[in-house]
């Protein structure tokens, strides 16, 4: 065999298949952008999540002017707004003449710490105060929905990842142990799983949530929600992993490792769980949306992340009244973001399944 | 005495019927006694499903037996501390039946070989000495040194089997259990591996428990042959005696079938009862009676 032939594990070969799917790549890119935005939220968002302007309650998308009052092209600017009430006591905004708040890249705004390290007050873009730039409109307190969406992504997107990693670690280990040892241990663990799976997820979530003390601050609530969500997710995975490890433990390489004196836990981690990885990756991708939706559902009914901290779920709770949606349709934006993210995770998961499928079949039925 | 197997029994229970109401029992190994002396290779032959693999796994304690004991160098490894078992496993290794499943497809050859050192990490503590030892065993089984980075799926069955043999040799075991180590290979590779085993035996002072259903291969390697049928050893004698003077009807049938491709009548009537024991018929030729 010549030297140029680079040894590749079968897994790497299967992944190179992924690159050929346009749908998969596009969705992966969208997810990449969303996560990037979430990480650099303070910089990208023109305002912080709690920067209020009560005079701009439900202000619509800002009108950016490129032409000044003399009909000449000018550097883009927005005007300050004032409001009157119409016959339904709804605010109608009008632009104040002779106010010009110019648009700037790397604008000076609220101070923050970039990545928790670098103290700065520069934002990617913004307008001079006292003008306000709303590229997706404002909410009831005049907070910028675009900024809050980006901040909300931090919570909504990270809950999926953290939740999934906790429940998968649990599910893999517990399922692996149950399948590998079999017998009584297996029996006990599986009955436990069934108990969890028996209770409808949403009610279990509510029940667990009610056990969280009221005195928790928002970060603790966030952690509690992650734990609650992952508590619901591990059981079904553990069952499947258990089934797979029952077949895998009969493989001769497992026996060979045992004969070589490798400890049981090490065998499970090194020889059994890695063979469930192609299944697990797909399962992870397809289950992340569940966590995002779970958080959204909790926050939507007011049991999750509390205002003023932004999450897509609690931003959406504004949109529970049909009248609001009719008058200020932009408050549905968080719903669209949830939709987009869920779709993307599902498509990526599906594409992964397609390209890992041959491997998956090989691993479960032998060879 | 290197290894002594005493009264080993193992049954598998299977639930049948829609609700698992019937439990059927397969006596995979039924009251087997066997002694293996240092330097005396024993062939264990018998048809498929007679319990050879099960017995081998019990010897290595990969399976728990229902009763009986296994003495390695006079130490009972079925009871007591795991230290005893570790010591025995260091000196007792196994090459598995199927070279396609005995090497983890996710591991490189290097990882696979490294795993062989698990119980000898004390002695082979540095990576370079281990590497040295790996190359030594590679040389012994005629493998190239440059395969360490590669994955098992890149090798042929014969090469894989040699890798598996190399893995089992790294810690210099005294007893090597070869479970149909050549059965899945074509005849030419089979011969290569058999010659290799004969050579390794001289070089490393190994003793083989060679499991096979192919009598001709067993004849080449083993001094003694044990014939197994339905979980029992029905005849145990030197290889020459088994071939020249088979006593048990099953042995006769096996010989006729594998050497001459002929079938003999009579074995259908072979029946056991619990009082049957291996009886010496003279010249260390034991028969189940
Ligand atoms: N884990 C198990 N569960 C149930 N029955 C088993 C199990 N392992 C083996 N058996 C049964 O025990 C008997 C002996 O099997 P074993 O694998 O030891 O045969 P063998 O002599 O090695 O056959 P072969 O030559 O085909 O490898 C068979 O009837 C088999 O069905
Ligand atoms: Mg077998």
C-alpha cells in the first residue's frame, strides 16, 4: 500500500459525505451564524437587552433616511419620534422634524464586557442618541427586539446544547451500564427509565419546575431549567443505548478487551459507547429542538426565564394576545427564530442520518 | 500442571413461547474435566455447537460457570480476589474465532496492541519499551512495522488474525487458547498460520489449547486431542491414538466425516447419563463410559 493513502476511520469517510448535501450545509451555516451571534451578542446588538425607552413603546421598524430635507443624499440617519393617541388609544408615532441621529458603524453605546473580558462600549452599529434604531421594531417598553433576540439566542441556544450534553452523558452511561451488565442491574434501570417515560414530558416539566424555590436568581433558574429539561430527555436515550450495548457486548473485541484485563467501565466507554456514536449524533441533533421548545414553553407561560432577561420564549409571551399580533406583528420575530432554529437542527440531523446510515446499519447488525 | 479444569458446568436458559412461559435449557458444557500440562498442546474438537467456545470463555472467566473450578498453576481462579484472576489472565490469553470481529474497528492497530499491555503496565511502563515489544511480536508473526496507524478494516482476514495473535502474545503468556483461530481462513493462509503457531510455540515456550472442528489442523499442532460432543468430553487421548484407534462412536464419525468425507451410522444413538465418567482404557486413552 502506498504512503499517500491516508488511513481514515470509517466515521471520517461518512462525514465527508455530509459536505455533498447542500441543504445540510446551508442549515449548518445558519446555525453557525446564530451561535456566532449569540456569543458576540453584546457587540452585535445595538442596545443591551434591558435598555428601555418608554416613549418608544411598540415603535415600528425605524425609517432610515438617505435623503435630507433639501433633497440631497446624506449619510443615513433616523429621526426622533413623538407620539399621539388615535381613537383606539393606540399610540401613533410621527417623526420630529429637524432631528437627525446619524447612523454609525462601531457606534458608542452602553458599556459591556466583550466575552466577559474586554471592557468596551463599542457596538457593531447604532445611531446617535437620543434617536433609537429599531431594525425589528420595539416591544412594550421600547426595548429593541433585534437586540433582545440576539441576547435571547444566548439562552435559547445554549439551553439546547447544555441540556443535551447532560442528558446524553446520563443516557449513554446509564444505558451502557444497563446493557453491558444485564440481569438485575439492567432490570432496575429499565424500570426506572419507564417511570420517567410514562409521565408526559410537559407535566413532568411543570411538576419539577414547581419544586424550584422562588428565591432563585435568574441564573439559578436558568440552571434549574436546564437540569429539568435534561432530566426528561435521558430515559428514552438510555433505553436505546442499552439495546445497542446488549448486541455490542457480545462482540469479540469486547471479550478480547475483557481478557486483556481492561476494566468494565473502560470497556463501556472505549468499546461500547463509541459504536453507538453514529446513532447518538443523529439523536442529539434531532433532540436539541426539544430542549429549545421546552424552554420556550416554560418561559412562554411565565415559569422560565424572567423578564428583563431575554429568551425567545418569554419574548413570545408578549404575542399571546391576538390584538398585539395584529397591531405589532414584529413581536412574532422570536417565534420565527425558534422555527428557524428547530428546522435547521432537524435538517442537519436528517442529513447526518443519511450519511451515517450505512455505518449505523453495519454497527448494529454486525460486521 | 498448568491448567486444571474440574467439573465445569454451564447451561443456558432460553425463554420460549409468546410470554416466555417455557424455559428451555441448553447444557453447553456438562461436567468437563481437563488437565493441560506445560508444553503439551491439547486440541479440542467437536461439531459446531458442542460447547467449545463456551468452555474456552469459562476458562478465561469471560463467562461464569454454573459450578466447578479452574486452577491455573494450582490457584483456583473461580473464587476469591480479582488479583488472582488478573495474574492468571496475564499468563493466559485467547485468540478469538472471528478475526473480523475481534479487533475493534474504531481502534488503530496501535491502540489495539496497547490494550494488550493493560495487565502489564507495571513492567512495560514507558511507551518506547512497549513500542519495542510490539515490534518484536510483529516480527514474530510476520507483520510489517508500519501498520500501527492503520485501522482493522484495511487488512485481510489472515493479517487480522496475525494481529490478534500478536496482541495476545505481547505479555508473554504461558497458555494460549486459540478458538478456531484458522477456521475462517482459506487453506493457504491456514497453513501459514499453523506453521507460524508451531514456530511461535518453540520460540516462546507456549502451550496451546487449540479449538477446532478441523481434525487435520489439530493433528499438526497438538500432542493430545479431546473430543467433545454435546457439552461432554467423550474421548481424550494422544493425537496418534485418536487417529489410529478411535474408540468412541462419535470420534469415529467425526474422523470419517472430516478426513474421508464419509458418514458412519450409529452416532444418532449416542446417549448420556449422569454417571458416565472418563475411564482409562490403557495407554492414557480415556473414554466416556
Ligand atoms: N449466550 C448464549 N445464550 C444462549 N445459548 C448459548 C449462548 N452461547 C452459547 N449458547 C449455546 O451453547 C451451545 C454451545 O455453543 P458454543 O458457542 O460453545 O459452540 P461451539 O462448539 O463453539 O460451536 P462453533 O464450532 O460453531 O463455534 C450452543 O448450543 C449455543 O446455542
Ligand atoms: Mg465456537
